[in-house]
């Protein structure tokens, strides 16, 4: 199984939440933490492989929730509902828009390194809160294992009215 965490940033706040989810508290030791080239690549970056051969990835998206919706729709269209090989976990993190703006400003010539340091420091200062969000996400997911999947539709269902 592959898991994709999507948030407004990949290698900053979202990475910290994903590591909290995985129970890996060493954000500073992650080889992709605050790596601007990975953040700007637009690709998913692998963050962990567990003993069950599950792979965990992180990616940035302007609208993280849409990635999960697209994934569910693709699975339903491909008729491969028996095996769900990818689970997308959209992350909604309070204050991540500020970090996202700092990361975007980090791409500026000459002064970008200052914004990159600020974004890195901001994530480190919020690390405990971000890890806790990841742990809460894991406990919520375990609680919802028996929940019935929701039906997704492109348009709201409307009943026909009789004249």
C-alpha cells in the first residue's frame, strides 16, 4: 500500500504532520526537511518505508483535498476497488498558509534564503503541535476503519419531481 500525504507545503509543516502520524519525531534528521528543490519539484517525495512494505510519500498541492477526491474517482473509474493501492491523506493544518507564503518567497533571488530560514524556523517552533496533529490523524483513521465509504458524485443527486 502507498500513502500520499498532501498539504500546502511538502517539506515543511506537512512533513512534520506526516512524521507525527508515523511516530517518527526527528524532523530535523529527515533528509527532505526544508529542501526547496524537493518542494518546488511538484513531485511526491518518499519519506518512509515500513516493515509491511508500505510506502509513505509527501506532496504539496494548492488544494490538498482535491487530490483525495481525484484518487477516489480514478479508483472507481478503473474498477479496481478490490485493491486500493494508494490512499491519499489530505492535510488541513492551521497556519500552513503562512508557511506556504514563506516558502514561495524563498524562491526570490538574493533574499530568498532569509525566507527559507524563516519557514524552517517556523516549522521547528510549531513541531510539537504538528506532530500532535499527525498522531490525532492516526487515531481518527483507526477509529474510522469500519466506517462506510462515502459516495462521491460529480453533481448533487436530485430526485425527479412528479407533475
